C-alpha cells in the first residue's frame, strides 16, 4: 500500500473548495483514493514566529 500526504491549506472559500475538488480528482486519476484529512500546527519562522494551522490530506493506493 502506498500513501501520499499533501498540505491542502486552511482556506475554505468557494474558489479554494473548487481547487480542492480538482486536487482530489487529480489524485484519483493517479490511482489514489482519498483517506482522511487532519489538522496540524506549523511553527513560525525559525520556531519563534506565530504558528499557523493547516490541513493535510492523506491518499492511499493499494
């Protein structure tokens, strides 16, 4: 089984949702199935800046 993980950001405007659909369709055309999404904190620059939240999508190919 192969996994692929990519950052999908944290913006959920109509345009961003359409872009996300295109990402999922692109991964599906490569043989990957959507598995899950989870939230992570990214540290600020050099670990001293403001942390930001983003989301990672997980895809799986059997």
